[in-house]
């Protein structure tokens, strides 16, 4: 185990040889669909429209199972979800806005939720899923740093601590689209 790998380029170029991490919020709209309106989440929703229903329903079930009136941010219960058909991993970065679930996308990303999601992902890597497939190679963006408002220096230490060399962090370079892979020491 050498540590998290890094590549520069388009995240979707790693699909389908890698599972793709899709950063999402834990909310849903009036129709029960997840709000996946920007970044990698929007790309995934365009490629696999059914993901909005799958994630929205999952978030509603998780919220119902963990909801307590004295808790404003339901983080527990909204965990990483694997979708074998798309080879996408729905990775929560923004907690649920309990008062207005459809506004969850407006919340900032939460480092605690990213740490929880990364830890869950790392623990489940290699475990057989219901259809017999395994989560082996995984490509992910710098979760929480787009619409989530976090900075690279806040998120990178969490990802480096939680994830090993079976995970590739893919960043879009400012001036190049070529893939350059390197290991962090």
C-alpha cells in the first residue's frame, strides 16, 4: 500500500475501468429526487438519470431512520452508496438540511461527513456487493472542493489518511488534459 494515487484529466475517462465517486448532498426535492445540479453529480445524473431517484429515496430512508428533533444536521445514516449498474459511488459531502431537504445542496460541504464517507469507502473496498462484483479500482474528484466550498488543503489530508493506492484522485488541470499519474510519498 503506497498511498493515494493522483492523476490529472477528465474523471470520466477512468470509467468504466474504475468506479467513479460522485460527490452528493443528502437532500431531495418534492418529487423525492436527489438534487444533482452541478459538477460531477450533474455529469452522473445526465449519464445515469435514474441515480437521482435512487439517491433521493436512499436519503429519505436514511433521514427517517436517524431523524431526531434535537438534531439539525443528520449526518449519521446517510452513507456511501454503490450503484453497480453505473459503477458510480454516491459519496455524501453535504449534510441534510432537516428543515428544508431540497435546500441541502446550498449547505457547505462538511469535513466530518467527507471523513466518514472516505472511511466507509475504504472499509468496503474489495467487499463483494449483492451482484457479486467488487469495488476494486476507484477514481474520485477532490470531494467537497467544488460547490462544497472547501479548499484542497482541507480535504487532501483526509483522503490521504483514509484511502490507499487503489484510489486515484483525479484533478482537472488548468492548462492540460493529459493524464499524468504519480504517487504521493
